[in-house]
């Protein structure tokens, strides 16, 4: 970190800041807290699960649809930081409210959660796009990988604090209920997220932009329509996005389905939390390693290596039987999970025209968000048809093969950057 510039460090630390939200609110604690709150209020278990699914789908759909338009508006001078700050404030305020709203108000909790999803997703559009502003093209692999590594490390600290509070309250060591312990964990998440975002707000500025024009919102829409009409001009860039859609769908599915998959193997919730924690720790150095290797062998080659490892993961999953097998599978995932995501972000940042980075990262966000539909359906359908969860996970091989085949057709980032300049 000492070798990074102030802007690069500040950008990297936002990954450290917001990853606490990802693990505590999205994955580990709040889903269980919401289910408990809704069931205590007399909502049937199936209904509370359905409401949870609807809330996630609606919030994700809203931010995904708005992403390219918001990105197009943010390309104007001075608007990227303002939009980042707005969505950041939205996410922080409503994450804090999750720890304040009484646990018996399950519907209000769900609405607050939806607004945190929108805030979190909105900031990430502009955060990813800021990569072109904080560093040079030849350092993007390194900086993006550092961000993911810091995110994995940073997320473990509030995660440990939150889980410790809950476990100590369950054992009666702390004189508070599990509900109150969970609320404190949400407040810790909001505090962590806000505190470590200060360097980003203070030091990172928009370097590439279009000059402001009257009515930036309507002009943002106009620019978006112009980009869509000229889609043939950006054919290679959108080919990368389609390849990304397939292989990142496989990555996201393995992340989101891992807990359910482990449960089917008979692994207890405590063991699953330990495996999740160790996976986060192991993923950090491997994310950095991917960044270093990408500078030697180029980003596209390392993305193909990551895809190959995930094909091996899905194949190994077909023969999975024991807890040890699940540990091995988790460590294989940890070896490439951060690397493939970090290098995808860096590779895309090299492809996009810098003055339109926010608009294109809006499209990137759409492909990322919607890359969580096909994979879970494929796993569920195959598992039901075969009566075997292992077969369901193995079916994800198809997504990685398609993604890898399309990625092979995408031009090298350097050559495409040159063609972009000529087109512009």
C-alpha cells in the first residue's frame, strides 16, 4: 500500500469500507434477522422468504435499469462525485436505520433494506468508474486487485465483531438479546462503511469528463440513446460484456448458492460461517497474486485461467461427498474469486472511452446485476431433474465454457483502446 498514490489508496480503501455491508447485511446476519423478525410477527416462513426475494429483485432491478442513465449523467464535469456521495449517504443512513427500527416492524425493515441495496449498488457504479481517474492504464490490474484484496480483509473485522456479539448474547455472556446484538452489528457496519469512505470523498476527483451543458439529465438520456445507436462502433466492448455476463453469472451463483449447497451436505451453520470467514482471508492474497500475474501475462490470459479454475471447481463439485471435499472446493473458489472479479473490472476500464467511463460502467453494472438469474435457475432445474445437487453445480460448467469462448474473441485491451481513440 505504501507504493500507491494518495488517490489510489483512497480508492482502494472504499473496497475495505463497503465490503462490511456485503458480508453482514447481504450475506450473513441481516437475512437471518429479517426472517426471525417476520416470523415473530406471524408471517409464514414461505411468505417471509418470498418477500425477501421480491425485495432483492425489485431493488436490484431499479438500480440496474437506472445505471446507464446515471452513468451518462455522471460523465459531465463535477457530477460523478455528487452522485457517488448521494448514493453513499442513502446507503449509510438506511443501514444505520436497520439497527434502530424495532425488530417487530418487519415491513419497515424490508423497505430500509431495499434502500440500502439501492444506495450500495449506486455507489458501486461510480466507484468502479473512478478507477480510470485514480490511476494509469498500466496500473489498473494492480489497483483493482488491491481493492478486492482489501475488501476481503476489511470485511472480516466487522464480521468477527458482529458474529462475536451475537454468539456472546446467545450464550448469555452479554446481557443483551440476540436481536439487540444484531442491531449493534448493523450500526457497526454503517460506522465502518462511513469512516473508511472519508479518504475517497476527500482525495478522489473526476479526471475525465465532458463539459457541463444545460439540462444534464435530459442530455444524459440523449447521450445514452446515441451510444445505443452506435453500438456497432463498440462491438468488441459489448462482446466482452456478454462474455462477462456468462462467466460472472457462474461466479455469482457459486457465491450465492454455497450456503444452501453446504447445508445439503449436512454442514452445520457454525461450520459454514467458519468456512466463509476462511474463504475471505484466503481470497485476499490470491486477488493480489492475480493482479501481479496479469501485469506479466496480461489480464485476458489471467481471466481465462480463472475461468479454467472455475470449470475445475464445478467438475470437482460433481464428486463432492464429505466436509473435507467442501473445504477443498471453498479454497479453490477462494483462489480465483477475487482475482476474476478484479481483473474483469480492470480489463473493462481499459476498454472504455475515458470520457464516457461512467456511462459504460452503468452497462457493466447491468450485466453484473442480471448475471444472477441464469445460473441459479440452471442449478435448481438440473438438481430437480437429476435429484442430485452435485449435478446442479456441475451444470454451471456450461456458463464458464460459453464465457471463455466469447472472451477469446475479444481483442486485446491495448489494441481496442487504440481503435476507440480512432473512432472517437
